[in-house]
């Protein structure tokens, strides 16, 4: 079994802050939308059916956390993933959730079959 690092109190604050940033579903949707590659704020707003100001606000939070990078070209702001390890974390969480749901489903009794008329 792999030994886990012992975190200092300061490190736990940083880890908790990263989880807090990723704890907002809309930010996860932004990260997912950026996984294939760079997009403008306008493209993200259209794809996510959200306002540009709302997308910009959440992108700024993701940028401050080091997860998203931004660059400006004229009046257009483009965003991209700055820390791809975020997808590894999402994969771990999704795998764990799949296993949990499968275990819960396996423990449910089979539904009785109804006769067709």
C-alpha cells in the first residue's frame, strides 16, 4: 500500500482551497469544456449556455487557483487548461463514484416482473 504524505497545517489549507474551487459544478463544466483545447470566453458562454460575465467570473477563480490560463488577443480572452492534473483527480473521483453506485445497485433486490397483458 502506498504511504500518503503527511500534510502540514499550511498544506492542508492549500489542498482545501483547491477542492473548494473544484467544488462548484459550473467550474467543473468549464474545465470539461476546455479539455479538448483553448476556447474564448464567448465560445464557453455559448457552449455552457451561460452569460459571458458569469463565465468570466468563474474562469478568473480557476485562473487564480492555477487550473486555467488566460490570454488576450484584441478584445477576445482565450482560456486553456493550465494544470492537466485536474483531469486525473476527476478520473479518480469518477471511478470511485462508479464503484460505489455499482455496489449500491448490486445490493438492491431485483424488481418483480410484471405480466404483460
